[in-house]
């Protein structure tokens, strides 16, 4: 018979905790990079807020025009 261990006793694959640091993404060590990301988030939030403000003012104008049209037709 064969005295070698079977395939079921092979070493299990390494998990993510044992991965080397070269496989992982580099950590943010520079404050400028973190500050730049914060600035981008603030710019995106401001742009979304401006868009919502624009949409609300437009819908107000549309509703006003519809009310004026109904009033005119009566």
C-alpha cells in the first residue's frame, strides 16, 4: 500500500489575514491625500445640494405656471 498522506491532509490555503502587505492596498499616510479626499467629498455634496436647490426652484415655477394657467382658463 501507499504510505504517503492522502490529498485530504494537504495544507489549507492561506486566508486573507496571512496575506502579505504587498497584496493589500497602501494605507493613507499622507495628510494631503486624506485632505484631498475630504475636499472631493465636500465638493460632491455641494454640487448635489446645488442641483436639488435648482430642481426645487424649477418645480416651484412649474406649479406657479400651472396655477396661473388654471386661473386664466376660468
